[in-house]
C-alpha cells in the first residue's frame, strides 16, 4: 500500500459525503400562462444546511421560479412540497403549479411514451413566485451520511429542516417583505401544518396555506383494529368510486347529492352500529348491511363476512372483482390488473403506476435539458429514505399535526387556509379531511378563515384538465384574499 493511501474506513463507520457550497444555475424562459406570454427565471441548485458549528451536513435541492420585470417585494412567494414521506416536489411542480406540465390521458390515465411537457396555462406563477423543495432523502437532496440523515427522517426533524431551508431562502434572496404562502400535498400537508406553527413561533408568519389532499390526523386515515373511525370516514369515497364505475345496484342521482346521503348514513346509522360492536342487534346489522350494499355495490356476503367493515385495499380489490380489475388508491377512477385476480389485497396501485413513468422521465429530461442542471446523481422519486420514518409519537398513538395548524392560527389570526380534496381519493378521503377540520376547536371567526373545495377527481386532482383549471381559479382567488 502506498504511504499516502487513505485509511480504510471501519465497517461500522458511515460513509460521508464531502459537501461544498454549490453555485445555483439560473436560466431564462417564456411560457404562455393565463392567455399571456410571461417571461420568468428559474434558479436551480442545492441549499446547504449547516449544523451549529457551521459545517454543511445536508444539501437541499430546490427550483425557484420568479417572474421577470417585477420587484420581488411586490410578488407573492409560495413554497411547495409533496408528501410521502419520501416524495420529491415533482408532482405539484409538473402537474399543477409550474409553467410546464405533463399532459395525462383521459381522467388522469397514463399516456403512451415518450413523454413531453407543454405550457401550463393554469400555472400559479401568474400570481405568485414559486419555490419547489425536495426534503432530504428525496430528489437530489442528501445528508452527509446516513446517521445524520436519520434526524431529518422524522416528523419533527423534517419540519425543522424544511423550515430552515425557507429561512435561508428568504435571507439569501431578500424575500422577507413578500407575502408568504405554503402549499403541501398529502404528507406535505402534515409538514405544512407543522411548519406554520414552528416558524410563527420564531417570528416568520405566513399569509396562507394551501393543503392539497390533506393528511394531518392519521387516526382518521389508518385502519387499525381498535378504531372504527376510518370505516366511517372512507365510506363516502367508497360510494363515489362505485358511483363512477356504475357498480351500484341501482341508478343514483348526481354525485354531490348522492354523497350527502351517504355522509348522513355514515355518521349516523353506520357509526352507531359500529360503536355498539357485538351489542348491535341482528336487525340493526341487517339494515346497515342492506344500505352498505346499496351505497358501495359490494357483495352482501362479502360485507357480512367482513363484519360490515372494509379496509381500503380490500375495497380496491373487491369492487370490480367480477371484471378482474382493481381500482386505484390515489385515484379510484383508474383501474388496473393484478397477476392474481383471486387475491384479497391489490398488488400495486394502478393510479400510482400510471403517474410514475411520465413524471419521472419528463422531469429528468426537463431538469437537465431545460433548467441546465446537470448531475449524475439519481433523482429519488421514492426509496431515497433508507431507514424507517420516525413518527415522534408514543407507541400505539397516531401522528396529528392538526393541533399545530390550530396553534399557528391562534398565533397568527391573519393566516388563511385553503383545503382541496378529491372525491375519488382513497388515500386521504375528503370526509376524513372534513372530520379533522371540524375538530380543530377554533372560534367561529378563525374557523371562517378556512376554505374547502372538493373536485371530481382523485388525490392529484390536477391530472384531470377540468379540475386543474378549477383548482387554479380557486387558489388564485384565495391568494388574492390572503
């Protein structure tokens, strides 16, 4: 061995990356947005996150869109991220917010390759500058080593690190005087609620939060044996899915009117029988069984075997079993195939499978060819987080950041909240979101600052062109008010 050779690391020593401050890439572009040709600049790079000793321990990848020819202090500024945890920001970026988008097929179905981007006429860049953030372990964002990364891979560590990125961006680009907004999707709403409290306690207040497909109170979303709540809150989305696929035993009225009927049953008669458990009478169970069949289209024998409770993956497998199809979790309008049509759980989510190739391939081309950010790093759409996520709650308890949203609104009574949900979203059902919002314990004047809208689409409602336009118009009005 040569005298100057580096020592061999011990097996238990984590491999460390050597980080330096990187110079972001700035490019200029034009796109047709809102019927106008808009000129804008994109800053693409990685923001160094330092420890108390000033050492870089992580690099957070971001893409910032700013409109040309307008003083920054006169522009709104919105920070955007997706969920997972473990997902980068490409879904909101190339699906709804950015000046370029990926056109999907009818009702969000997968188009044939190759994939391409088109101008997004409904881009939010028209009314706000945009910063897309990839948390550590997603996209091109990395920690110095896996041991350091673990502190980022938790509810609190994630909130703190993304908050620190936002503080650094406001500092570096002199944007403290801009009206500030957050938009998160799915677990990104968990993060956004936490950030709104964390940052206002440190003197940085937001004008508004946009929560897309909200997931704050996980007790309302996770099917655990000790809780009947998800069965009540998922039922309207089961009904919407059956309505869409013409799987109901008889023709129903318009979707909104039908769902109001189902909601009354879910929160009333159905919840009452579940609450009674084994003490419910045979007559009560039979009446509920008949209505579950009427509202979901599921086979009566299956419902009886399931004791009137159907978990999400069972529903996705069972609804169209006779057609040998499964329905999607993120978007239950989308159907797919399983290798084993006789199984009891879906083998993959066909709605996620429809999105992965178009978004992944189009983004990798876009970031290199258009934004000129050239790297051999892998862009982690998923699977960049290599250790279990730490949920920061005692055993047998569920994460809930809705209280953080409430506390942020108490500390910053000017902050407004817009919540968007899809009728066909089986990951974060709209009725579960309604439950969470109705249990915040806010005074009426603060509760009035929360707006909600439902769209006839799934988790990523913007993959449906009509809903993309509706979401754009609704958020544009919200931002103007906030």
